[in-house]
């Protein structure tokens, strides 16, 4: 049985962001919509919700919600969330390829993939929606905020599922590069397999006993002056997998503020970025059937100019 298609938002995008949507419960003790909103949106002071209702910022398919509107079970409500103050990320996102169906972007370090928490406008998705004008642009996969490199987006919602399935079925060859200490005693190439868990609310992931759920092939491409340049080929996509596996080998990636130990950094500190780059994506296009390969144009600063990276100039 096919699920009913969700109705489109009656509110236009704002700052490249879709309106938030909530559904009123089927039953409850609330006499008015306002009463439910006060409970549901408990991070907002009640007086702020009252102000938003007066400004007609909460709407249904039938129009704005009145401040004294009666509670209507199962009603859909849309509104635009309050945007946090953000430190601008002073690096540009580049487009490697674009057509009517997909966009391949080359993300800089420190730019989140999608809005979350304190990162909303300073994200790859919002910047690209502004720059390209694709209202329904959506990512097919994600990169950590501190990781640079290639991201695949689709331009229409109906395309998201077939491209996401490529990643879910492990049909995408993902190549990463990293700069880390060079250990002549470390035998490479090798494939690292382990069981990685990442608990909600905990910054870092960790390896624990259990059947492997994460696999990374690690190769040494070059080394000089005590540093190595590595190619990382993950066949799974666990959170922080590459960073955890490199740390487990005794060669944590340069610039990593989570592994082997957490180090606090200021929100406006854009120096010494994590030296991890999503270098290439390769797959059979589910729409056209052609073989696709895209490569990042970025270089890892700690390899090309280590003193400049170390001093924060690169």
C-alpha cells in the first residue's frame, strides 16, 4: 500500500529553508492550538509563541491560525523556525558538476552538509539552494562538517530514493584522502574491520567488541618529513568511521579535535582543519545508466604546505 503524498507547504522557503511542519495529535487536553504549541515548542517562551500567532506565522492549509483557534486533532501546521546567529564560514563551496537531475559539490572544511542545531544558513544545502535556485535540492548522503570534499545532491524529491539506494546498497565507490603521521612499522595496505558504536548525545564514536559493522581499506600513497598521505576506501559508512580507524592504527588524522581525545575549539576558529578529503565518487547512474566519476579539486593543506597549515595560514 502506497503512503499518501504529504501536502506541499503553504509557506514559501525562507533563506533557502523549508518551513517546519508539525501535526497536532489525534487527541489531548488542549483547548486551543496555542496551548499545544506552547507545550510542543517548549524552547520558545510562551510570549514569543503569542507574538508569532499575532504575526500570523503559524499556518494550516486553510490559512493563518488565530491566537484563540480551537484545537483541531490531526491538523498540519507550518511555520518558520527562529534562525540562530551563526559565524560565517569564510570558504566557498564549488560546483564540480550540475545538470537537470544532480549536483556534485566540492564542500570546504567547516561547512555542515544540512541544517542542524546551530548550523542553518552556513550549510552546503542552503548555500547551494541560494546559488543555483533549485528549490527542492536535497543531499543524497552527508559529510562531517569538518571533512571537505564531494557531496551528491538531487534537484527533485522524486530522484532522492534511487540515488540514496546506491549508497545504502554500497554501490558507490568512495575514495578519501587523509594526512596523518607516518609510521614505517605500520604494514600497509590493509583492511580495518571493527564494530563501531556512536551513542546519541555523545560527541565521539568508539570501537567495542562485536561483529564488524565498519570496514575501511587503507593505503599509503606517499610519505615525507614524518607525514603520510593515505587513501581510504570505506565499504561502510559508520559515523566517524575513517577517523576512528586511523586512530586505531596509531596514526590519527591531522587536525582531528575528537580523536584520540576531544579538544575544544572556538566556533570562529577555522585554523588547522581536519586533513580528510572526500576525493572521489564513482557509480552507475540509476537514471541514465552511465558510469559516473567525479573528483574533488581540493588539496589537503598539511601535505601541500605543512608549515602554513600548522601556523593557521592555510
